[in-house]
């Protein structure tokens, strides 16, 4: 049995008592579980007993008006049960310290920072290096293609200057220059189109990675 089942069963068992007392009792046990924490649900249920036992105690206290047995106060519903020597022992919610948990979490984070920081810096450096390398590769393709065009153009012009002196050599050089220029032009167009596709995709990916922690926090 978990907390939800316990509270549902207790609510059903208390339907016969007045509404104010029922709501106060249910609120008390909700607070009881809340103060104990989710990790202590099983322990709380074991300490309280079954919903039938709790409901019977509440009904008996309300019916008999037994103040020693239990009563509703501004702090919730407190009840007592007999100890081994016959004295009354007041049941109190288990104490938990949320402040202590927060302090422990902060200490763990502070202890992990000296080890995590170099790793984070190293990972960031690797990512930045890969991105710069990718940008450099595609930029190099464009630059290389443009250089190839320039070389072809230079060969073509050099061939034209030899038309009168050596016609066969001039024609060969000019033709070669035109072929190289054409190849460079085709490579330049292809490289530019490739960059137009790859660069925006890379930028969107980087933006998505940077926004991911904040977007996830907002959605959760």
C-alpha cells in the first residue's frame, strides 16, 4: 500500500463523521506524509498502521470526546497510544530537515566542481574545435575552387600571349587554361551551394544545443 491508496481508503472509512472533522483529519495525515517525505512513505504507513485502525481511533476519539486519546488542534490532529507501562505516548510526525538536504546538495556540487570544470572546459574546447574545423573545411573548398579558377584564367591569358610566337603551344595552353577555369567555376558553384546548406544547418544545431537546457526546464 502506498500513500495514495492509504489516504483514499482512510477517506472512505471516515465518510460517516462530520465534514469538518473529516477534512481536518485527512489534512493532518496529508501533512504527516508530506513532512516525512516521499522516501519515508513505507515507514510512515508502518508506524500508523492500517487505514482501518487509524479511522477507528479517530471515530472513537470523536465519539467519546476523549482528550487524552486525541483531539484536533491548530497544528493538526494528534492522537495517543498506550505505551508498555500504560502511559500515553503522543505520536508526532517524523522529523526531516529540508535545509540539511539543500546544504548536502550544495556541498556535493561544490566538491564536484574541481573535477567537473576541467571536463566541461575540455568538452567545450573539443566541440568548438570541431565546429571551427568544419567551417574551415568548407571555406577551404570555396577558396580552393576560386584559386583553381584563377589559375585557369592565368594559363589562358599566358597562352594568348604566345599566339604569335608559338601557335601550337599557345593553343594548348589556352585550351588547358579554359578547362582548368571551367573546373574551378564548377567547383566554386558546388562549394558555395554546399556551404549554403551546411552552414545554416550547423548554426541551427549550435543554437538548438545552447537552448536545450532552458527549453527543457521550461517544458518540465
